[in-house]
C-alpha cells in the first residue's frame, strides 16, 4: 500500500519560450567629422561582433533606434498609458572605415549626450 502512494505520476511543466532579440547591440561613438568640422546629421555606430568592413554589408538599410527616457510622460499613439520612454529612429546608410563601423542617419539628430550609449540595430527590413 505504501508503494502506491509513492508512485504518483510526475507531471512535467512545459516552459514557454521567451521571444528572442530582434536587434543587435551597437554603441553611438560620435558624429562623422573631419579635422575641424563635425557633421551632426550622420552618426557613427560600432556594432557588436562586426570588426571588418565586408561584415557591415548585412546591416546596410537596417533600421536603428535610440531609446531614452524623457522628463515628462507623453501620450503616444497605440499606447494605453502615457510613458516617459521615447525613441529616435534611423537607418544604417553605409560603412565607415575598414574596422566595421557604420554610418547612420536619424530622423532627428542624436543628442551629444547619447555618445557612448546603446543603439539598437534592428534585423529588419530584410534584404535576403
């Protein structure tokens, strides 16, 4: 009788998968510049895992986003509640140099305070 109680059926819990990341991490390293002039309309990004110019080809045309927190909450379309989170969208336009950096243009120029901060390079639109 004691054996019947100990042999209860073992129920395995099925873990639901978390959605994967649809972006690659990058860092905003600065603006395109020469010795004396700086062009704020073009940002330079260093994408994680990209170390050579030919590797940047995959990222050409991909959308990128700088996500930041603002002081005041704002009601945005397609959101239920006001939020402090804002986004500046941009696009990777061409490689920069031979070491895997890329140039990106954003809808509004990135603030200088964003230098050294995280940028998300989305894996869309796909060109495959």
